[in-house]
């Protein structure tokens, strides 16, 4: 229960801080506020709402991230191949000609 209360309190604090930031920005710089709202709406539409972007602090961290992305890419390739194979199996194309030599089929001429 305490963890839930703490998490809710942190969320409320974040929302309050964001509200104060937006209020102050609107009061002090309306043009920048309009741009801020536009970008925030674009992020929401693109699914990047709540994403925190950062840059690596060192070359080692960059190399580590590149290795992680390469590993993810390799896993995605395997997953895509598995999905393609499953799709073909569901479609039944692999089983239609099971045991039939397609090269021997002719149009009767």
C-alpha cells in the first residue's frame, strides 16, 4: 500500500510540476508555449508521448548501445521469419502441394 501511495504522490508531483511549467511558459512566452503544445501534440499522435530522449555520455556507452540494437535487430529478423513461416502455414500454401511434384503438373498439352 505504501508503494502505491508513493507512486501516486510522485505522479501527482510530476503533473503539478508540468502544470506550473506550462503556466509559466504561457505567461512569459506565448509563442514558445504554442510551439511547445504543437510538439507535445505531435509526440502524442506519433506515439512518442512520455519518451525521454538522451544521448550517450561516452564512446563505451555508444558501443554498448550499438551492440544492444544489433542484437535486437537480429532477434527481430528471426521473429519476422517465424511470423512469415507461421503466416504461410496458416494460409495453407505449404500443405496444398504436399507430396505432389509441381514440375510434373502440366496444362494437358
